[in-house]
C-alpha cells in the first residue's frame, strides 16, 4: 500500500466518522483545490469507491458544463431538492 492509498483511506475514514456523528448534517459538500495536473481527479477516483462502500451516494457536478448555461440555478435547485 503506497502513501496515497493510506491517505485516501484516512480521508474516507475521517469523512465517514464525522458524517455519522450524532448531530451531523444529513448531507455535506467538500471541495478539493489544486493546480492543473496535481492529481485532484485521480484522488477523487480513488476516494469514490471507498465512500460508496461506506454507504455514501456520490453526486458529481461539472461546473464547466453549466458555465454558460443560464439555467445553472435551476440545476442546483433540482439537486438540492433530492438531498
């Protein structure tokens, strides 16, 4: 197991433990920032199956897809109504 695998396991565990605490919100959002090519997508692809295995539902939003779409607020409202 390499250091990235250990880090992904640690992040998945931290998210799961904190989300399951009494009084925790039913849903939450987290973000990852970094420069182009620093491995954000790679990291998320490794994290996703671990969260799914822990019972999480993953909703992916590509902001570039809606950047010029005037209906982006409508899409956001629709997602919020399903949570």
